[in-house]
């Protein structure tokens, strides 16, 4: 076996986050190899809606990362534009009752202070923004910065733009270490990849990759279903969701939770989310979940009752116990970096994450303080 | 030759429906697609991207190529929906839904 | 409604199973999307057409009369116009009603038998989306059920045993059939003549009818292009060499307004896959009793492998007897269905031989130009599929779909999946279609409200928001 290096950095995971890490690392002058046990966008990326959102985030480190990411997405949209179906459509968060509207407005005030553009929308102006919304809603907040991409296309085109070498269908089985104990690359089922740096961008599988490197990172799957309708003319202009969604995102419950999230796509079908439940990697159809999604969506947009769902699919959000991703170097194993655990926000947060990882890899001071995202912040479970 | 002849079909009295405003005849038991074929029409939809004409393809309700608007209701499979007297059948463009 | 056995599909397999199970005391309910039982093979002219000689040449009618009369004499409940969209474990069969399909009903059952049949595979070529180009089985279904034909002059093409009855059926209905274009090599029949011997008389009958109707049989030929602007005006056919390539310079133009084309059948496995049944290749995997690997779920007929109506009858009969014994908690005695098992073994061997003989041209995928639409619903071209595979790293059908939308439209890839995989150069993979049919969101929403109203004694509609805040479950 040769001791020569394969590359400067091995990125484990060819999903959205891995693709963004590859792009920014390449642009920082690093030679990059991306390895994935499946195909491009084969995990959560291929099952997502492609949300680039600030609206659902409370002020704090995740919102800062989202704002950084949105700026990067805006730049990429200029380069890749239509190929990734980038659409700066804006988000509309609606409140069903006056009580919820008050809470939503409080959140918006705090978000505004953190740099988010927000516009209060009164009940009588709702239909100017979304003509097909149900009557009787209390009001809304409009978030012009929210945007959307087609996630699988985005991952594939970022990977192509990165010019990184892509090795799919290749499973990381362990890590290589030098005599000093530091990381020297990864072992795969089809040979070793030698590099001084490795990035774990394996999404829901990130905990397993960490374990194979001998470190603890408790990434858990949180299942979500998406309903996809027949193609329609553009009838829903924004990403529209009920204010309850924010509470569901932040919840720690394992039980099924749903709150309606409805949006059109450039291709025509409407996508309906969002359900959350912790059931492991069970992909089988849950009728209760998709029924609840349909009930929520038709309550926001009554015309949808006549519209047919063509399919539904499940995805698994990679979720860490405090709902923040793990980003940055792992002090427990020099050379190992993490970029995973973004839960349901991974598409949106990918560009910022890739940007920060590239800064770390090239020895620069990252634009954001990585302390809240430290990968060693979870104590190992007592056994 | 009318294919009803070799089958010695003696259908009930013919009725009319309209296809894009034109009256066409149908007999009881025919689907909308069968009535349109019998009237010489083989396309009644245009695709939503290239605007290409389409009609029956699989004939058994699987391919959704024969989608048509019947009595204002878009995206009906012509090969499954029975023709009824007075039906208003219209060529469907794009998604079939109005913008 | 409750039943012991719910049978999905009223074709030969489903009806044979229903009759066998009902004869042994089970309450049986058969659900089918068509307005009358029979399935694709025994599709009858709609009653309103009052056809006095409804048979097509291939169907001597005895099989259907027997099934129809036995069904009439049985206690089997047949629910027609029931479009099953999902089967829940436990089991609850959900079906949309009538041609409108706006309402759903539920049938609860102790056991389920999937006799969902198959549908036709058609591989793409330039012009295949033109009006006038129809699936061979589609032309036959419209002729059998509606007594209509799409035009006056029809070329029948592709490969497979279905092309013969389609060509003779169209000709008997008065359509001029200038050619039957079959990709298979006659030499292959000779190699498999022992397995195929039993069907020789049937083949000879078709040959005589083709001759009588002056249908020219072009073996080892293929359609390379369908011509026309807004509708079909003709096709170019060409000869194939022994390696399956089109032989240069052999192209000839045949004017026609109809092309009935097919490349074999594909099993309908959506309901089985959603129930978690394992597949064997493209078909539902079953054991000797026609049981799937999911307890309580049986399968028979084309869903378990393409083999024709006689095989479906034998499989259905065995399945029905197995269900009857198993639901009573006893193990069935296979010696009581030895004859059906013998028929099944013989016909499966026959089906394997047919499968070896009838094959699309080996190089069909290379011959599809970049500009040809492959996914008919989403209008995705062969070039886009190739780009996804070559430049974007898609090495499997699911990734090709994600990157191109091929298979994301109304038909959910049922028409294009084999073609997309072939053109992308990857192995076909199960498609996972949780809904076997499109379902109105209103139907799902109503089921949610009904379910939550039952759970919640206060009867508060779950779709309606309350001001109580989000319910936080136990962490």
C-alpha cells in the first residue's frame, strides 16, 4: 500500500451538505474526494423539499448560520440559477388564531433584531399574497428572504461545480490513523483513501460514521412524510405554513406531530409537509401521518381537497438532541471534522456549513463562532 | 367496417355528447375514449411543457395519457369514464386547471 | 364492511381464488376497478353494447363462461368500480368509488389476495408519443370493451405473444393490418420448441388467420420511427441483425394511421410493495401455496410473474384453497391440488420459454436518440436521462428520477421505468409507490377527521386549529 495521499480532504457523504463542503473546499484550493455508500442525494437530500428558510428559526446560532447560508445561496443562484431551480419565493407564516398571531409577531420582532426581514400581514391583506388561502385566518408574517431549491439537483450541480472526485457506492468502514494517533484518511470497502482531513457529512448516518472513527455523536433519524400532488398551475406563491410548525421543529417529542407546510414547485406539483416522528429508519407508509398532512393542507387551502396526491415518500431528518448541527473539527480526533445533524434544515444550512468547514480546513478563522456546534458537546451515554 | 358488426352488437339508441363544441354520437356502454375514437378523434389533450397532442395509449387506466376535461372536471381518464348523454368533453391543455 | 378474504382483482387469478375459498366456507369479497369482472383477459364488451358474439378469436369463451357461471352460483361478493389505492396492515382495503373516484370506502378482511395483474411495457422510439401510437394491449382493450378501433390501417409491432391476437383481432374488426413487426428471432422458437410444443396448434391458428387477413409477418424487425406531425401518418420498420442491431439500409416506410406496439408485460406490484411483500425480480415472490412473505397476504396471477390466463387460474385456485385452510388454522394438504400444481409447473416453464424467445432488440436503448421523450408524463428526453447518468453521477433509477423528473408524473413511472433504467444503463429497481392510484387530498383529510373524531370523545375536528397551543407529547 502506498503512503502517498489520495487528496487533501475526504468528504463522507454526497448529499447536500457534502456537496457544499466539496464546493467551498475546492474553491479554497483543496483537492477533494467525496465518498458515499449510496448515490448522489440518496439520503435525506433526495427526500426533502429544498427549504432555504430563516422564518422558522429563533434568534441564535442556527439563525446566524441560516443568514450566512442564504447569502451563499444567493451567490450560487447567480452561477447555477435555473439548473438548481432556485426560487426566492419568500415564506408566509400564518396564524390560525389571534393568540397564535401575537406569539408569531413576538418571534418576528426578535428575528428582525437578528437581521431577518419580516413584514407583518393583517388578515385582510392575506389574500393579496396568497389568493387561495382559507378565510378566517388571524394574520401572518411574510419573510421575503425564504427561498427554495430542488435539493437533489442542487447537490448534483454543486458537486459537479466543485470538480471533486466522486466515489459513489463505496462504504466507509473505518478510519486510518498515523502513529501519533491522528487521522490519516478513511478505510472503505473498496480501498483506503488517504488524506490529512476527513469531513463527516453523512447526514442521518453521521452518528455511525463517527462511531467508526471512534467518537460519539448521537445523530438520530426523525421521520417526515411529504405528499406530492398532481401538477397545477402556479397557485401557491410562497412557502406557506402554520405558526405551529416552529413549535413542532423545536419539540423533543417522539410521537407523531404534524403542522401544515404547503408550497408550489417550479415543476407544477404542490409539496405538502411536515410530519415529525421518531420511529427509527422505518420507511413504510404511515396513513395517519399522510392523512394529517392532507387535513392540515386542505384547512389552509380548501381548493386542495379536490386535488389528487400522486405520491408520498418518507425521509429521515438527521437530528441531534439540542436541535443544532455538529460543525467543525473534532477535538477528540485531530483531522476529523463534522458537518451533519442539520435536522430538517440541511438544504438551507448546507452552504454556510460548507463555507465554514472550508475556512477551518484552510486554517482560517471561521466567520461564525463554532462553539455552539462543537461535535463533542454530547456526553457519551452511560452504559 | 364498424367493429360492432363482427361482434353482432345491438347497442341501445345512440345519444350525443359534445367534443370541443362539436356534437358526436355515442352508444350506451362506450367510454369517452371509445366515443371519441368512433368519431375519428385520436387526441384530446396537449402536454404542459411542449404542448404536444396526446390521446389513448395504454387503454387500461395506467398511463394517464388520455386525460381529458369532462363536464368541467379536468384530468379524467377518457379510457375509464363512461360516456353519458349530454356530456361536455373538452380538449385539455397543460395541467387541465385554469391559472 | 367486513369479510374473511379480500381479493384485489377480478381477473382469472382473483376469480379462481375467490371461488376456491368461497367453496370452502369463507366470506369472500372481490374488488376490481373495472365496471364488470373478467380482468384484462376476459374483458367483455360493456353490457350497453349488447354484443351477441363478444369473443375475440383468441378467446374461445369456455373459460369465461365457466368463471362467470360459477361466480353467479357462488356467495362471492364482487365490488366493481372499486379502485384500490392502498391496503393497510390488519387488513383494511381502501378503494375509491366509480369513475369519479372522489370517495373512498374501506373493506376489512382477515386475509388479502393480490391478483392485481399486469400492464404493458412499451419501449420508446422516435415518434412514440404521437396520437395513433397505442399500446398493443390498449388497442385490444378498447376493441374488447368498447368495440372501437383507433383507425383504418394499423401496424402491430414490438415483441411478445400478445401481438398475434392484437393483429388478428384488429383485422377481424375490419382494420387493414399491413404488417406484424416482431423483434424475436424465429430461430429462438426452434431452440425452445419442446417447451412451446403444446401451443403449436394455437400458433398455427394465428398463422392461418394472419394469412387470411393478408397480414405480413416481419420477424426480426423493429419499428425505428413513427412519423407524423400532430398524428401518426406512417412508420419506418427495419430488419435486425443476429446481434439485435438495426441493419443499415433495410428501412422501409409503411403508411398507417395506427401503430399498436408492445414489448411484453410488467406485474402490478404497488399494493404488495406497500404491504412490505418481498419481490423476486419485478414480480411478487410467493411460495408453493402462493403466500407472500407477509403473513395474511397471498398473491396469484400476473402479479407474481407474467404467464397468461391459464396459469393465473391455477395459481388462483391454489391460493384460494390455501387461504381457506390457513384462516381455519390448519395446514392445507397440497395433494388435494396436485392437478393445479402440475398445470402451474408446466405453464411456468412455458412462460419461461416464451420469455426467452420474445425479447426486445438487444440494443434498443442505444437506438433511442437524445431528443426522444422517454417519460411521457413529464416529457423527459433520453438525452436528459443520459446526462443525469453521465454528468451528474446518477447510477440508479431513483437518482435519475430525482435529477430529471422521469417517473414523477401522473403515471408514476409505470410506463417509463424500464426504459429509463435501460437508457441510463442501470438495473431496474422497485419504484415504491405507496399510493397505487392518485388519491384526492379531500379523501385523506376526511379520513383524518373521522379517525380523530373516533379517538377524541369531545368530537372536536382535528383539522381545526384551537388556541390551546401545540400539544407537546411526552419527551
